[in-house]
C-alpha cells in the first residue's frame, strides 16, 4: 500500500450518494447481481454480508461518466481472468452459437424496453457454459452464470 498527501482542490466533481452494484459468486462461478441505491458503503457492505449465504461477493461503486463505469471497492471477481482472456483474443474471435446469441439479444432487448418505458426491469441474466471452451451451454427461463 502506498499513501501520498493530496490537495483536495484538484477534484472536479463528487457524488454524495453513489449507486452501488454487488455481484455474488458461487463456487461454480455463477453470479447474481444487484444494484443498491440510497445507502452508504457501510450499509451496502452489511447488506451484502447478510445476503451472501456462503458466496463471495464484489462491491462496486457506479461511476456515471461517458457510459457507466464500475470502481471495485471490495472483493475480487473470480471471472475477471476469463474476461481478460476474452479481451486478449478479441471480440471478433468470440462467437456464440446462434441459439445462444438469439437468447442473449432477446433478453437485452427486454432490458432496453424496460428502460425506455420505465417498466420494472426483468431479473438479471447471464449465460451458463462456454461452448467455445468446451463447456456446454445450458438455457433455462432465467439464464444464470
């Protein structure tokens, strides 16, 4: 750890009540994600500890800049190394079977529609398996991974 004295006058903006995201991960790598609003970081950590049920979790602060960014505040993402490998191979090299891509597009469209109509958002979704890496894809009505 490194500490350095700073001049607080160099900051250009501040969020008094940021939004947080908590990603719970089970031993298989499946995740369950939540957004938490109107709370401080201590309250969010206490909630995550109470809800984790033996799972690990990662706490992020949402940073609304050019798009949405996440700043990791607590924990480590067990899937981070897989995402780094995907980025290294390039998105053009990562192709999902048509049925998987169709399911993902359909769910993404539902989320966008909810944002535009201000309807309640459907439950978060992700994909189970990775056919390219030899792990078969499995699909349920509520896709999770």
